[in-house]
C-alpha cells in the first residue's frame, strides 16, 4: 500500500492532486487511459450497468488505484473488472 501511495505522490508531484481519488476529468483522461480491450469492457459495463459519467470516472479512478497496488503502470482488464465488481447492486425487489 505504501508503494502505491508513493507512486501516486510521484505521479502528481507539482500538482494540487494528492491521490487518485482527487483526479478531475482531465487527469483521469491522462492517467487512466484504457487500451482497446479495456475500452470494450468498459463500454459493455456502461451499457449493462447503466453507469453515469460520474460512475464511469469513479470506476476509472478505482481501477487506477488497483493497478497501482498491483505495481502496474497500465490499467488492465483485471483491474477494471475488479473495480466494476465493487459497484453497488440495486435491489429492485
């Protein structure tokens, strides 16, 4: 965890951002870029889970944190899938 936090400090050095949670949309686009398989997964998730733009950004920030904890420079489908599983489920019954 400490290594992930240090990586975030290095990433955001010289900015007013302290952690992935503080990223705004411009930083999310810069630091949470997705490859094509991840984009396809996210597109499917957005449609099936009916995610809002706000939820989309939250999933990306969480994916970035999960990737940091794994020591990965890139967000992978595994990181994205893990972040998506933490989405709250609606009980419609």
